[in-house]
C-alpha cells in the first residue's frame, strides 16, 4: 500500500511507526505532487484497517483499506476548502465529526487538505479540537505552506515533512508503472518534480503543450489569429479533461456498488454520496486550473527558449514571458475568470511569431 507514496522513505517510515500508536493530530508538509495527499490516505487506511489484531496496520487489501484509499470509507472524512479559504462553517463541521463515534472502524480520521487556507477565525476555532479531539479521532492536516499556518496550530500537531521529488525519482516511478523510458524521461523533465503532473502529461496532456506551441507559432498580430488560437487551446483543454470526467463517472459507479454491498443506513449513504460529489467538483476545478496552467507554462517556454537563440530580439520575448506569468498568477490564485477570455487576453499580449524568428545579421 505504501508503495503509492514515491520517493519519501523517511516520511513513510515515520507514518508507519505512528500508525502503531497514533496521537491526536499530525501535520504533513510538502510541495504539491510530492505525495502528501497519497500518504494521508495511506495513513488513514492504516488507522481504519480491519487486519486481525497483531497484524500490520494498513494491509492495503481489506475492504476498509480499499475504501479509505479511494476516499469512500465512512470513518475517513476528507475536508477541502469550499472556496478560496477554509471558513468557520467547515471547521464547525470538522469539530462535530471529531466528537462523533466511528461507524464501523475502531477509529475516525479527519483529513484537512490545504490547511494553510484556514482563515484566522477558522484556525482558532480548530485549536481546542486539535489538542483534545474525540477519544478515537485523529486529525491529519496537509499543507504545502506550513509557515502560513498559525504557530498555535503547528504546535498542536506532529509534523512530518515531505521533500520535493527529483527528476530521476519521477522518471523511475513512471517507468516502474509501465511507461516507456524515453517518454518517462521527457515528462519527468517537464514535471518540475510533480509526479501528478508527470502522470497527467504521460496520460494525455502532452497535446496541450503541442497546441500551445502551435498557437504561439501561428500568431501574426491579427485579432483573427488570436481568436483561432484561443479556440484551439479551449478545444485542447476540453480533450484533456475528457478522460478525467470519465474516471469520475467510474468512481461514482464504484461508490454505488459499494453502498449496495455494505447496506449502510440511508443517512450515511447520503453523506458519502454528497462527499463524493463535492470532492469531484473540487477535483474537476483543480484539473481545469492545472490544464490552464499547463497551457500557459508551455507558451512561456516558447518565449523563454527564444531568449537563448543568438541574434533574436530579447525585448519581445521578455514581454511575452511577463504576460504569461501574469496569466499564471491569475490561474494559480484561482481568481474567478472566464478561461476563454483569459486565453484571448494573453494571446493579444504575445508578439507575432515573426518577431521571434528574425534572421540574425
């Protein structure tokens, strides 16, 4: 089961040891794509595992482990920001869950993703529960920005750090999963240490980059070229998300199958359906954000490469890079903006391809 967490031997060892005698609260800190989210689910699975007494916590194969790893176990509650921040209403629900008895396992686990997005009021509301949750409840906070958490939150948790993954680690992980070595090496180079991004690129997101490069090459300074380019990028984005949406439908079917087999009470079944629906909505928003970021990053790469070409004008390339970074900042901040308008606005700021292909004197 722990093989899902790649390249984090020290962190995994600490969590495996913690699962034998868990304390009330943990803080898993590491950059996006480093395996923090996967580790949290593995740790939760170990805590709710139905392995017979004396066995190793987290067998990975029992029904409890499988449901925890998929995010559908009734005693593993996953909480994410409903918007820009985690607000008081969400934390009040966390507090209620923390003092509600487990339904089928011996323990309850609450995973709070992007914990650094708690506003100050919400964070203060969580403090007492972090210090003294229910007798059988364990809280796991996840963050890529631990210093943004209140010191009082950090002090009430046991911190476990995750390192950024190296290019070689990402490449080797992809090859181990069956990828062709040359393709694995290419996407590992592009992934910036994010295994999730590398998997996306390998799984069908490379056409996003190809479309972005083609659009950059077709710009000629006219509004028509911008409109055509934006439309092509939107089509590429929709295609990239199609497989993601298909996987979500399969996840919904799997939950319905599990509910039919487990015969949970209606109240609990409704909660699990609602949790999945909300989690999928948030995951789809994140995927759209990642797709847009991938497009803009590819465009930026085009102009960054132009800077190292001898004899080519640097000023236009630098202006284009600034425009791409401005767009990326909007995307990463999750500002409510129409994707089509953002792409059109960005392409209008990018120089025609001819300005980057002048023949050196």
